[in-house]
C-alpha cells in the first residue's frame, strides 16, 4: 500500500515546484515598452527609464502613436507611454487609430516621486493634440495580450504622469471580450480541455489495454473531438469568453487535445501505472505554468520563458489570442506548434505499436518454449511399458505339458 502513495506525493512535490516556481515571484524581465516621441526629451526619458530599470525593461522610442499601436497589436511591446504634449501628432486624437476597437480605461492614480521628473528629463510642455484631455500623458496597453503585463506597465508609468502634473490616461488598443475582462478565461479554458484530455488517457490506457493500439488511437482521436466541442461550448454559448472566431478556437482545441491524448496513449505502453504522473508532469506542471495565460514569459524566469516558445499550452493560448484579438498576426507559428505536438503523438503511438508487437512476439516465443519444455518434462516422467517376453520352442513345449497336466 505504501508504494501506491508514492504517486500522489510526487504529484504534490511536482505541482508545488512548478506553480510556485512559475507564479510565486512574478517580475518583469526585459519587458519591451516604448516612449512615443521623436524629441530629445522623449529619448532622454526612455534612456532614464532603461537605466533605472536595470534590465527589467527594454525601453525604445517610436516616432508616432500609430506606430506604437501597431507594435502593441503585434505584441512587439506591451505598453507605450505618450508624454504630455508629445506623440508627434499622428493619430493622437483617435484612441483606436481608426479600427474602432480601442477602449479608454480611465485615468490612473498619480503617485510617485516628484523629484524624478528632473532626472528623466521629462518636459511639461503643453501642445494641443486632439480633443478633450488629449494633451494629458497617455499610456497605450493591450490587455488582450496580457492583463498582468498591462497592469505592471501602468504601475511603472503612472508616477511619470504625476510628475507631469496630470492624471494618466490609459487607452486599451486591444480590449478583450466583455465577458472576459482580464482575458484569463482562455487560460482556464486551457485547464478544462487539458484535464478532459489527460484524464481520458487513463481510461483508454487502462480499460482499453486489451484492445489493439490502432483502436486505442482511434478512441483517442474521437475523444479529443468530443473534448474540443465541450471547450468550444464553454468559450462560446456558455460563458462568452470570445465574441467571434469560435470555429477557429474549436479547431485549435481539437489539435491541442488530440496531441495530448495520442502522446498519453503511446506513453501508457511504457509507463503503465505511472502514466498519470507522466502526463500530469507534461501537460499540467510544465504546461499551465508556461502557457502565458496568467503571466507572459517576460514576467517569468528563464526556464518557463523558454518553455513558452514551444510548449503546446502556449501554442493554444497564444493561438487563440492571435486569432480572436490580433487579426491572426503570428497565428501560423502557433498552429505549427500544435501540429508538431500532434505529430509527436502520432509517432509515439507508432513506437508503442512496434513495442507491443515485439512484446507479443517475445511472449509467443516464450510460450512456445514453455510448452516444449513442459511436453519434454511430461514425456520424461511417464515410464516406458515393459517388453513382452519372447517365446521360444522350449517355452511352447513347457506350456503344452502344463496344459496336459491340468487336463489330467
């Protein structure tokens, strides 16, 4: 019994190391942001922020606000600060640059060290650049890329706005769906699809172990289809996590789920009762933590940031974001990630089929050898029948005499 407790204890250790290692101390690591403006003061401000950040930020300057919006929508940056009276004019009065999807979040609270304005070289020049409070400092963010990154960027730039004597206007150029204000619903959808997938592996591998592996693989593909439909229902009509692009989301969910189920089905041939621990390590411990659903890789340490570049959970989360919120920019790369994991699943099933074939051949040969040994043992234990005596002419004569004697 004690040996069976090893698995849950290992799960406890693995989950603790993975989740706390990934989420316990989030901090920016070379988080790319921008300062909008071509003036000398904008360049000095960017350089000052870079120097003070000590590697936490990568601050660049862009000449126009519209350029900053494009870079946000391509996820090249995760925040763009437009100093008071700067922005180089283009598109300043139009929050969405004509696409009608931007959302003005409001004015952030103004806190910070007032003396830092002189250090950064920020200027307080007021130049009319649009309607209303367009001359106020403005921060452009894209919450659809990451709500947590947008919050971090806002905390960084709010004190700078206070130094310019005005509250910070925050404009979201890529807002999420109304029923998913933080954009983290996609992550929890990933959790649901993942659990439905790897839990089905235990059933197919255990109860279906007597079936040929081709039938188990077919069951895995069919189960992934059902799981993806459930995921699409959650994302669409049930919780309205997305307001368009539902069919594309369903297709990515099927690719993602099929990859997990096929890999797990193949692994069961080799891991047996350890399969559950194996798939949890792959598709929970390492997968959820590197998906970018809560914190993007720029907010995590190097290990999980590296996993984000090729792990299947990141492929699903970033693929859905790209498809739904960023006009498909970068979508092909995320689809390739999901497709490659599916190919790994197909190869794993193929390797398992070869291993099971060899195992059956070895078992059949062993059974034949055992039968031959048993037959030889039986033959050796049965005594040979005694030979009949050979009758000669003398014996015949003696027998005749005996018969005559009996007759008398």
